[in-house]
C-alpha cells in the first residue's frame, strides 16, 4: 500500500506532526537547523509543503528529496523549494545552519502583489541545490544570522525590517 503524503500549510504544522513545536506568528519562519533537529540520524516522512523553503547548511551530512530527486546535503549547501512539491530529508550527521519558510501571502503582504513578475524563480518547477564556495556561503549565513536576530526581536516592524528594500 502506498504511503499517504500529508500536506502542510506551515512549518509549525509540519513540526507539530513530528512531535515538535515551533513559534510561528505569521507565514514566515527562520530557525537554526541544530535547534529543530538536535539528533542525528534522522529521517522525515515524505510530505507536501504549501510554503517556500530556503535551507542553508553550514555543516552536516544527509540528503534532501524533492519529487523523487535526491540531492546531497553537505557543508555550504543552499536549497530552495517552492510550494506543492513532495519532499523529505534525511540527516546522517548533525546539520547546522538555517531553515527559512514563507508563504505566498507573506510575500504579497510585505513585498508587493506582483512579486512573481519580479522574481520568476519563485514559480520554477525544481531548483537544484547550490554549493557555493565558502566565502560566498558565509555571506548567506551572515544574512541568516541577521534575519534570525530580527525574527526573534519584539519590534512591531520586524517583518517589514526582514524584507526591507535597500
């Protein structure tokens, strides 16, 4: 009998299904991987997410599954996936880094209604992971650190600050 693929509309609902809990005030989250997956090895069930995900892996080992495609998870990996894909992950060696999730509604509220015209990659079928050089990855990691700090702040404007235009 085929495994039933559950659908999740938020990262918080996904982690509740796995016995965990995440703070999620709006349709945007950022968390440290080492805090939400503190033990390795670990294998998630396959699931369908109705939200975008960006995963930045600074250390660790495993693999990420998107629509039956398997991708290595290793240091200096950046994954992006858009809503609707069946995905899962396996962690062989403790992963450190960040997972960022957001919904279309968040982008439209805090960026603008025509976000997909400006950033068409947001509706791409599958974006393979990228493995940038350490110096480039460090820039993304530093941004993740800043985003997490703002996300955890008590500022009324924190979500506007997270997506501020330069």
